[in-house]
């Protein structure tokens, strides 16, 4: 057994930023172009990105992922399940209830914004998005 002088003299390796797990963001949008833009923007800022193509697929991706995302970005107008239904479904699950959710949509109607807030959305960004503003919003909600 090492004496206290030996233990005090040992140096342990400290993890570097490269060793730290990346913050994961789930994006849900039916537009492949928007998916690509979101992936490029988020990955360039150091985020891990998982994606769903509509609300139904977004729920499947969320269920299948090994780590709970730190934030979710969702469109509103999508086939099968729209963003409102997706937000409501996520908020009903205790595992995901506290994940910040940002709506990224072409919608500007105040009633739709109100509906999204009531469903559980954390924020609202209008498309087309400014990459720096999007990253700033993600940083704020995941801090």
C-alpha cells in the first residue's frame, strides 16, 4: 500500500475538452435541406446531432437514442405528426419533460407561438435562421 507521500505525488490524467462528451441536439424537420443546414451549423459548433424527419420519426429517434439530448429543435408544419403534437408527446414522457425545445419554423402567427408555448416549447425562431443566433439560443437553453 502506498504511503501518503506517494499518493500525494501521483499525477492523474485530467480529461481534455476533446475527451468530453459532445452535447447532443435532436432536430426534427421534414425538409432534407433544412436537416442538412441544421446538421452543418450544429456540428460546426461542436454539437452531436441526431435527426428525425417528422414528429413520429422524432419520437422514435428520441426513444432509440442512448443519451438524452440536451435540446430539441422542431419544425411546426410536418406530415404525420406536426410540431405541436411532437412537443406535447415529448412533454408527456417524464424522461424527456425537461429538455428545452425550440420551434424553428416559417410560422409567425402569434396564436401559433402561444399554442407552442402552451404545449411546452421553450423558444421560437423563424426560418430562415441565422446560424449564430441559433447556436446562441442552443447555448442559452442548455447552460
